[in-house]
C-alpha cells in the first residue's frame, strides 16, 4: 500500500504578476484577463535562490526525515523540464549529499511533465513494494526554477511559480495518506513542440476538460470511490477559470476544489498538489478517513489523477 508518511512545502515571497508583464509579453488586456478571470494576482518567486536551495528549504521543514535518513532507499526528483545541467552537475547529487542520503538510489522523473509528481509517488510505492526492507522509505522532491523566458509561463494559461514540496513515501498501509487509485493518460500528438502552435493549442484546449474528466473517473473507479465521496480536490494551480469548466463537466461543486493558493503561488510545476496537501492539512480541511483527489496535467500531454485517503 503506497502511503505518504509526511509532506512539507516552501513558498518564496510573492510578487505581483504585473511586474512580469514585459517579460511575459502580456498586453494590458491579457494582464487584466489573468488577474480578473484566471485569478492570478501574484506568483511566488525567489530570484536569489537556486533550485537546490529551493528544494532544501522544503526538506528542511520535513521533520519526519530527521533521524530516519538510513531508512531512505530512494530519492526521486519529479521535474517538469529535463534536468537543466548535464550529469553529474544536477541538483539531485548535491541535495543527497546535503541531506546525508548519498547511500540512496537517486534519479529524476520527468516523462509526464507537470504530472510527473504523481508518477513519482506511484513509482516510489512500486519500488518500496519490491524492496526487501519493510521499513524502507522514499523521498520525493518537487518544484523547480523558472530559469528561462520559455519556462516563466504557459502562454494564455498560467504563470509559473517557484514553490517546492518534499514528501516521504512508504509501502506501509499505516501511513498518513494512503493511495487508493491512480490513472494517467498521455496524448502523444502534443509532444512535438515545447510551445504549441495555434492549431495544437486549440486542440489541447478542446481536449482539456474531457481528458481530465476521463482520468478522474478512471482513478475513482480504481479506488472504488464515487465522486460525491470526495472531501476535497487538490489541483494543479494553473488558473481558476479552468476549474470552473471542469467542475461543471463533472457535476462537482467548485467549493470542493482547493483553490486557495492559485492567486498567490502561480503554477509550481510538479509541486502544486503536494503544496496544496500540506496547506489543506494545516488548515484542517482534511479529517481522518476523508478521501481526496489529486490532479495534474503535463504538457506533452499527460493527464493524471490520484485518489488518496487521509
């Protein structure tokens, strides 16, 4: 049974997206649309910090890791983008050294773009289930830098943030959050270009609602859970408007979607659902026994959903 043992997150200071208008190439009309309709007023950024520092900030808050380092057999970094540096100059090796985890097997997961966080959680559970040590743990790290102009935003969709999250995974059913069902679907016709052209963007927009609805249904079926049994949906924080449409298609009340952070973090790559999990738990939005749904969509394009029990 794949379980999240503990989760932590780190959010840099927020900056009004209006400050990035020129960098993002937004007209005044586009900026107002982002603010009024997409619900994107601010974005969390840390210009002074590199990616390794950002990930260390999240792991520093993961108190459950302290004293348990030798139990960690795997370190997975879930990335939207391929590693920005050639091996061995990646952010993962310095992280393992800093955390005392050089003994663990470490690797990057990026095949599902922004949905790679959910893939990494499922993969961690698979590795741990096959490990002969029943007490073994995996550490998953999510979030990255907006290092180039191309990675600062998804045009006419969202602005990227630099929040990070870290979480421990076990194969023990007594973990705090147990995975009940997971589904992912990849539509390879969107994989040719990093930034989609007008025709592909229109095709993706048309697919977005049905694609997300389909994987949510598949994850619920695997979990043996009905939509109305969900206490909360922890989304990828692309924008508020997209969730209004998805909720309408599903027949899901919008208030069940945890959108509290959309206007303050921006879309933090693979980290969004786990940042939302940490914050929702902190706010008491999840009670023992509650079932909830995590979602994410990665350009390329992969739609993913996961059902867990708190």
